C-alpha cells in the first residue's frame, strides 16, 4: 500500500505518464519514418502501437486527476473508481489498435509489398527495443509502488512492445540475409498480441469494478490489528469495499464475552476503528458483535462436537459465532462454505439438518456466511 499523501501519489502518476508520452511519441516518429521508407508494415504498425501507448498515458493522467476529486454530497466515497474506468478506456484503445492493425496486416498478406531495409533502420529499431525495456520496467515499478492499475498496464504493454520490436528486427535481418519476407505475417502476429493485451486490460479493470476478494496479506494484517484490542476473542467476516486504489471502507465481526456491557463494547469498537485507521489507513464503517459463552463447560462440549463434525467436510472453511442460549434453548452459529464446493446450498442444507438432529434439545439457527476474507 502506498503510504504517501494522495496528492503525492497523483503527482508521481502524472510525472511517470508524461515520461511515457514523450518516449512513445519519439519512438513512434522514428518507427514511422523507418516503416514508410522501408515499406515495412510490421514497423509501421509498431509505430502506431507506440502512439496508442502515448494515448493510454494521456488517459491515465486524465483518469488520475478526476479520481483525485474530493468526496462530495453526491459521491460521499469519492471518485477513486474513475481510475478503473480509465484503465477500461486504455484497454479499449489497445483493443482498437490491435483490430485495425490486424486488418491492415491481412491486406498486406493478400497483396504483399517488398520491404527495403538499411543498416541505419536496424540501429534505430534496436535502440527502440532498449528504450522500451527501460521504459516498461520503470513504469511498471512505479505503478506497483503507487498501486495504479493504469500504470501497471502501461508498463506491461511497453515490455510486450519490446518483444514485438525485437521480432521486427529479427524479421528485417532475416530478409536482408536470406531474402525471406515475413513482414505481413509478423504484422498479424503483432496485432494479435495487441488484441490480447487490450482484452487483458479490460478484464482486469472490470474485475476491479465488480469487487475482488480481500488480499490475503492485507486481511491477515487487519485481523491481527483487531485481535490485539483487549476483550476481542475472535475476528470474522472482514469485508473491504474498494472505492479506488488503496481506498477502502471496512466492516467486521468480533467475538466477545457474553457478559460484556454495551459501554465496554462501544469502547472496544472505537479502539478498533482507531487502531485499523492508524495502522492501515482504512475506515471501519461497522463492527458487529458475536457473543461467546464465558465459563460454560456445556457450551464448550457443544462447540467441540460441532467442530469435530464439520472437520469431515473439507468444503467447510470456517465455523464461527457459535453461541448456546440456555434460556431460549437456541444454538446459533455461522458456517463458511468454499465457493468451489460442488453444491454449496445442498451441503449447507445437509449441515443444518444434521446439526439439528445432533442437538434436538435446542432450536438450531445455522447461517450460511460468505467467504470474503477467510485465510
């Protein structure tokens, strides 16, 4: 997680994007001249790809600026998700460039033109490969550092471009040495790689907008922070809602002794909110409470019996919130069943039925919980 200020993060993204724009425009200019003079469709398409990369960097800047707008009455959680939308736009630009270049490559396959390479053109292309490798590694590193999907995508795209440019140089050397022209076919291959990159960028952006599972390492750290608050006996159901890179609203359930007063619970909740924000920069929107039977040997025996029973189901990831209410003769608990289970609902119904049969003296209430942050 990037720990600098939001304005500092924005400045880093903009500065890195400007570097990318300048480098890609320079490379596109050189490659366009070489491509036109040598009648090489592969080099010409490579230059178009550099222009699409420059356009992507412009979109990154615009998206970052808009995403940095402060929260307001209409959007109380801010505009951070606009960064994911800008990544989608970048994906569409890359996809369009790939499809149009593929069409041009097919035309050249049908009606080929003889390329005319020179030693100077090869030197320019080789230099472009080196620039793209350095640019790709730099942009990707900064993107990971500041958690910017757009920069990471641009960095990956630049590294892929270096591979494409290397292939273009190899094709030129092959033609100069053996007279074998593979220009149009290489152009088609380049186009397919561009299409693939565009689809992957779109997929990743859409996945972020839909809402992804909590990162295991982050979930573990937050739960450890919460568990460190005095009086907390268990931490469950941690849910993080993403409103942009490194911008989360969280909720959680904690387990406390059933004789804990409301005042004590309130103090605990406030300590948790302060500790999580101080350690992770995350706002806690809600802290729910599960009561725990304190000093009840009967409840401990019930818990052991249920734990042993559920151990026979590898699909059951966790059981929590177990409480035996002797006054109302109820047994309450939550179970988490793996999303990959063959039939989650059928297994849930089976567990409910069999636990009810195990404890006929209680009215059993088994809740199916979501696997949002189980480690």
